[in-house]
C-alpha cells in the first residue's frame, strides 16, 4: 500500500521563478492538507482541499501561493515568483474523512530559493 | 484551538520504557488526542490516537487521564530508531488543522 507521495523531494529555484509541488494522497483518500515547516519551526497549516474544492486556505499567504486538487491527478501547491523566505519544507497529508480522522503525511518537498 | 503542553526534551536508554507526558487542560469533548513523531529530515509519522479510553497499537500505548486533561504516550522498549520529536496534538470534530507545537525531543542512548 503506497502512502502519501510527494515530488520532487528537493527543489531549487532562483528568486522570481515558479515552484510546483505535487502530492499524491493515499489511495482512496479524498482529503488533502498542505503544511509548511520553516527552518527551526513547527509545521504550520496552509490549506485543506477536497477533490476539485478548496475548503480552507486560511493558512496560505494571500499572494503568490495557490493550491488545487483536480478530479484526476495529484494535488499541486504552486508558488509564483519565489522569494528566499519561501525556502522551507512543504508537507502534504491526506485523510479518508475530515472529522477526527488521522492525517497521513508524505516525506515532504524541501524548497531552496537561491 | 485547544493547546497542549509538553516537555522540551527527554532522554531514555535503549530497551527501557519511555513515558512522554502531555497536558491539554482545555480539551473539548470532541477533540481526539493524536500523537505524531518526526524523525530528522522526514515527514511527521502517525503514532497513535484516542478519545477517552487507553489505546494500544504495535508502536505504542496511549494512556488518557479520566478527566482527559492529560495523556501519556508510552514506548514500551525504546530503540535508537525512536529518537525523534514527538508531538501531542488535539484534533477532531471541526478542528482538522493540526497544530504542531515544539513537541518533545526524545534522545535514546545506546
């Protein structure tokens, strides 16, 4: 049974470029969550999506960041015009249901902005 | 969001039991108590969760106080691979955002 898969595992971008992070949830899970972990800090919630719907994006920066979870394919976290402060580990988690259900995390994508 | 309080760090010897405490005095009736751990350079790993009763699985045991204001994660025989940061997190009901505090850094000595 495959767990949550994320790719790429490491991503290097120069300031101003775009970063696309992909997340494939556990098979059968229809709820996806993205978290960000800045260096030396704890994980912070960014966005919660169901298939084709953004349920809660309260933790996502208002500009440059967007997320989607299409009917087919992985969930995508997109960061436009990256800045050095975007350097962090981005983790995706999935769950079969929302309420009280355990979230299972992927290995993360480590983004480094030069 | 209901908060949890954990010691910053704990130390154990290999093959000895480890009891990791967590206080959550503002827990609500619908909050589940989840424990995750994060090894260096890895994503958080689910360990165990419970609501009211004590829980056991292959990784650990979770002891929940009768008033639910505290809980203890029990690793029955610590191994070097158990060295990680352990997070105690309340979630459930409408609270799906996992709030990761600083957790407890567990060091396991050989």
